């Protein structure tokens, strides 16, 4: 799949856009505490079932609850 973006002049480009996400404290204290247990581990490599325990939402999917 090709990723498309528009630069500041409105021209489209298929070049990847570099992005840096800087971590911050999560507003949900339970989730923040669980995330702090593995500070150097990507959320993609963590147990999503464990991270989503105690979160409420309309879905039972851990991914949906974490969103």
C-alpha cells in the first residue's frame, strides 16, 4: 500500500514522513502505572490484555480499549 501526503505547497508525495512521538504521562492512572512497569518496551511488544484490564469501553477488544 502506498502512503500519500501533501507537503506545505499542496503537492502530493509518496515519500515517508518522518515522525517522532515523545512520551508523556498518560491521564489514566491505572494504565500509566502499567506502562511504567516496562519503560523501555514498545506498547506493540507488551501484553495488551494486561494493559487493557480495568479500562472501560464499548468493546471487549484490548486494542479498541487502549485507543
